[in-house]
């Protein structure tokens, strides 16, 4: 459909479109967290958001596209949270163990402060084909981000496959642990959860470094 371009009451057309898009994403987040994507309709969504259907179609082709956009938006927030925590930890001069706890406290905290975020990213997303695809992309992107950081942190002279393997293992495992904790299957406090996960992250990182050195020595 044709996008409006003229300002209205001092607000640009692009700003109004962005605001309506955010309203739709926020409303979809709340509704899908409650009833799931399969029970959601464009009519219900627009009714709850207080917007005409035409405003839905100015931003999204269908609910699948909206679901994918929502998963992407949450993933970016999670990655930004982790990167900001890692940077602040480095600036504080934290050692490896403390840095892992610091970064994980921020990222796991972000996921559990509003459990709907975890549910939307890693549970509800499986109900929607495009959201499921983007869920898989989210996990790969998180692992890639961790891999790049670990290579830079340990000042590796070149990327090593073990960094990718270890990152995928840590990201996938941590997601399952957080989901299990939120579901009540792990009788731990949040501080204990972060401490335990951080210990495994450091152990895997140390093992990866040792294995890399052994492989280099064999070449």
C-alpha cells in the first residue's frame, strides 16, 4: 500500500509509521505470550492495539512477517544487553570468571525479568514457521557473537573451529537451562544459576584454549 509522507501535527510520516509498528509489536508480544500465535488473528490484534487494519498492512504483509520481526527485535535487545555487559565488565578490569558472571547476570537477568521474552524467543516461536526460522537464526547469531568475542578476548591469531563449537554448545545449553529454571525444574536461586552457568562457560572456554594449543602443536 502507498505509504503516507506528509507530516501531521508536527510528527513526520515515518515517525508515525514507526510508532504504529511498535504498538503492533508490543501488542502482539503480549497477546501471543498469552494465547500463542495459532490463536492470534490480525483482526484481534488490531482491535487490541486500537488501530485500523490498514495500519497493520503498512508495516507487515501477514502475521508470519510480524512474528519474525518480533523475534528479531527481542534478539537484538538480548545481544545488545550482552555486549553492553561484556564491555562494562572489560572496562572494570574483571578477570575471566568475574566477566562471565557479569555478562551472564545481565543476559539471563534480561530473559527472566520478563519471562515472556524467553517464552517468545525460544518456545512460542516454534508455533509459527517464520518465527521458528528466526528463532534458529537467533541461536546461530548469539553463538556467532560469542565466538567472535571469545576469539578477540583470548587474542587468538585466527578463528578456530573449536570456538564455534564451544559457542554453539554454551548458547544452546544456556537457553535450555534458563527455560528449565523458569519452568521450576531447577531448584536454584538466580544468583546460583548465574554462578553455575558461568563456571561451565569458563570451563568450556579454558578447554577450548587448551585443545587449540594442542592442535597447533601437532601441526
